[in-house]
C-alpha cells in the first residue's frame, strides 16, 4: 500500500526521512452505496524524527490515503489528505457514511508535548479520489501524554488516544465522535470521555457530552466507538475510577456505555473486566488502544492488561449484549389513530400452570378511521423505524409494555408496511412472536396485529384486574414516529370480560364492536 526508502536513524539528519505509522482500515459495507466493498486505508507519514527541536518547532506529520476497488488485490497511489497548513496531523480514522461518502478524522497536536489539540475532518464524495478542504471539528485540551497516579506526578499509563469517528448505519448525515480530554486543565482529574455528534455530515457539531458519569477525579482514557445496525452506539474506554485509596488512580478497568438515542444520552456504563489491573511498575507501556467491533446483538471488546506473569501487556477479550433499553411506551395514552371497531385485546396468564410458558397476549386492530401510509412506521428492517412497543393502560396509567427492536433480523417489508415473525422458539425479549403493521390509502383499511407467547411476556400479576369498569387503552407505537394505532375499550358497545381465574388460567379480554 505504501513504502518509503530506508532511513539512517543514527548520524546526521536524514532530509528524506519518512515513517509510515498508525494505519487504520475500513470497508464500504452499504448496499445502497455506489462503491460497496471498496477498501480504504489512512495512515500518517511522520517526517519529524530528526527535525524535532524542543522549544523551536514540533515534529511534522501528514495524513495519507489509499483505496482498493478490487477487494484489496491492488491499491491506488497514495494521496495526502490534510491541507498544507495542518502540519502536525496524526491518528487518522477512516469511516464510510451510508451514502458512500468517505470521511477521515484526525488530531493535530504536538506528539512530544501534548497540551492543546484540534480535531479535523475531511471527506470525499467520489470514493477517495478527490478531497475537500479540512473542516475544524473541535479544539480540545488533551490529557497528559502519560497520565499520572495519585501519588506523584511521575508518568504512568500512555494516553495518546485518537478522536474516533463513527457513522450512522441509516442516516448519511449523522456522525459521532469520541475522545478523551482534560477540560479543567492541570487539576486532579486528568481525563474524561466525551462524545460529540453531527447531523449535517460534519459541518457543525454538538456540545461535548461527558460519557463517564463517575464522581471521582480519576482518569478515563483511550476510548473507541462502534454502531450497531439498529443505531445502538457502543463506547468503550480504560477507566481508573475504582482505585480511590491512596495513592489512587492507578488500577485500570474497561468500561462500556451504550446510547439508543443517537448519542444524545447514554445508559449507565458497565465494567467489562473481572479484575482490575495495575499499570506495571515504572510506567511500562502496555499499549495505547482498545479493540471494539459490534454485530446486531453484541459488542466485542479486546484490551491489554498486566494480570499475567509477564505483566507487560496481555490481551483479554469479552463481549456484552445490548443494555436494557429505555421504556418506549409513553407514561400515559397518546393521541393515536383510533379504532372505531374490530379491535381485540386478550391476555391469558397461565403462570399458575408452570413458569408461564403458555402465556399469551393478542392485540388485533383491524379497522381504522383514517388512511395510514406504510411509511408512517419508518423502516424497522434497517433501524430507522424505532422500537415497536405494545402499550396497555388502565385508567391512563401504563400497566404493561412489549417491545421489538428495530433493525432486528426478523423484520421484513410487506406491501404498505412491515412484519416481524419469530419462527424459532427463542422469541423476542418480551415474548413477542409476531407483529404486522400495515397501512392503507383507504380509511378503515390499516391494521396492526401483535401476538406474544411464552414465559418472557411481562404479564405476571396483571390478571385478573380489580375492576372491569375501568378505562382500558391499548396502543402500538413506533418510538421514532408520531404515528400509532390505538383502541379504547370503554363506552357503549365495548365489551370487557375480566374473567378472573378459570381453573388455573387468568383471562382478560376486551373487544370493540
């Protein structure tokens, strides 16, 4: 991909010195992109080994790029990405947006002194053949090159991390970036993890959101980020919050946080490793990075520790499933497309007959008062539709909800809508077996069907209900869309059969005529 003549590192300065370093690779995996399967590599050419003169000028380096259009058999001639005035460019991260746009981010800073740094972004709309003008993303106060322990200012773990870029799997304009920074300067807390997001493909960026929520002054460094097909954002980093006893701030852990709202907020972070690990005596360099990759269900993480007898950097691995998602049902019934008739809601609680493996929930909404376009649901097959939620209310208060994540492999498109069908015996996390969401251009024709079975259904103790004269509302929501289907089982002609416990089965049934 790239090579340079040998340099003589001993003796007088070599004016031709070039050192290729910090290479990163990515692939265009978007089927709608005009350049699907292109391979892109970005790296630095460091030309400052002998030019560095402390107090006079910093060691320069540039960002270079090459691409392959034949699955890596050949690569294009390398090209320089950074503009001529950005001479301290380092740590490039190449990524691909959903429309095939190639993006590269990097950090411009003095690799010998650290201090202030600037994050830059450049992009190419023709597969890396031509590049635009560098865009300034943010100016940040960097962590020390080596964070210190609480005992002394002696250098400890190396903390020269990159600002890591990620893209939305469905929205080409939405970008995310994580980095470690030290916004309060030379105080006790030397580093925290921050995320910024862009909704216009990098032209503007949000204010930094602090991802780690610990209340300590201990360090968090070297983050990495990846995004699942359903939009879940995973961020991992090294964390020393759990070492609060003197000298403190030395034992390391690996933490992960997840966001299910496009990086606007994060669920509580979790520790992945089982045993904290110290930085080896003398500040031995264990490595600068974490490894993170995701699929639709898990985040897979690799990191280095000092736990093994060598103590100098051993590789560990773990994986973690998606964190518990925030509730998708509104706390009170929303204003939904109403069902004037042909609506059924049935709950069978067979928990008394074993572990509830034959529990059942059925909601059929078969006749509406309005026309509903199939596009009202977003697209749950690719993660742009939001989680489907079935919501059951009593007197305006939420009793039960059942969810199916968007982007799940069991979603598929049908005419004017979508279906989710789980044919095996694992069921969805909330027991959902089948979902049909179907729009229609003619009022009265749209329909929604949700069927749930098995012991995962959140039924326990909900039937029999204490009163059959209460107000009952059942609604189907797509959390990222304003449209929802709903039925109110009250008023003349509506039938509620709160049958109590018949033998060993509790039954609640509501019908609209």
